C-alpha cells in the first residue's frame, strides 16, 4: 500500500537533527510522499533544501500561515518571490486563525485573500488552515466565488454541511488526520457523509498524533493508523482507502 501525507512539518524544531530518520520511518510505513506546509520565512529555505534533497518524496508548499500575519504581511508575501520558481505544489498553509487572538483578524483576511489571488494567478491549489473563523472564511470564499479555486481544508474537523457548502466555490477536499481517532471527535460521524473521492490523509506532524499515540510527537509514519480508522468508519478495506486517497492527492496536487 502507498500513502500520501498531504500536510506535515518535517522542518519543525521538534524534528531537528532527526529529519532523515523521520523520512525513512515514513517510507518504511508506506508513506512514500509527504507534502511540506510552509508557515513563513523562518523555516522556508531549510524546508526547500530538504525537499530538493528528496525529490519525488518531499514536496514543498509556499504560503504565509495566518498565525504569523502582522502589519508587515505584504513584505512577507513579497519574500516568497524567489521560491515560486522552485516548484511549490500548493499555496499553503494559508487561511484564518482566531483561536489565540482576533486582534489581527483584519490583517489575516487581507493576507488570505491576497494569497488566494496568487493561487489563482499561478494555477495552484490552496491548503487551508481554518480555526474558529468559519463565518469570515465563508465570506471571503463568497467574494472569491468567480476565481474557480481548488484545494483542501487541512486538519478538517468541521461538518459535512461545511464540506458541501465549499463545493460552491470550486473543487474542494478535506484533509483528515489524527483527530479522526479521538474518542469524542465529531468528524468521525460527519466523515460518513463525505465521499471518499474528496478525502485526503494527513498528519500535521509533529502535532495531533492519533490514538493510541495521542500526546506524543506525531510523524508521517502514523498515516496508516489514520487510514485504518477511516477504513473502519467507511466499512471498506484499508487497501481501498490507500488507493483512493493517494489518487486524490496526486490529482489535486499534480504529483
């Protein structure tokens, strides 16, 4: 079986000095492709170098994480310019993050919309981070309805209704990770109503490790645990989950 981790952070400081071992463990577990989410300029060059050292295995995204948006967000987006020629597979992770503060909400919305326009202009999918900002997010998507965007809602724990509404705005998928395995996770019920043709697997490593590893450092090697839970919920063989989610990832990100 082959799996794709569509959202991970191998250059996070949690993995410092262990990147090669983390990649090897993932490959040994059948996770042969790992997409690296960009958060800002601090880790970007190191992330790109790591991806370029592992062609066909690691693929970079390019974007400004909403939690890193401040009054200088335009300068931060301008700093991406040299990286567009280095083949990012998506603009991400971008979006809205209101959990920690709403003080930057206005700036986040501006930066988000600007990056959606970049995705449109460059013909790339978007990888969306959304937390406690659904109404503002949907308002922006409504404004951008004519842009024919495509992408995925990463670490999706929303409702089937939200997924269905997103289909008004283009070709949209959901990234399903360790939360699916949590005992009281609502997504375990909603995922039954989301078609397999719109589901991707992800870890968001080093965060959100699946049960029974919850609370430990997550890794891409844990994707098979998430796949097994999805197979159980959907009532299908894990081999089918592997085949369909891998095909979905290859299609969306042109892998």
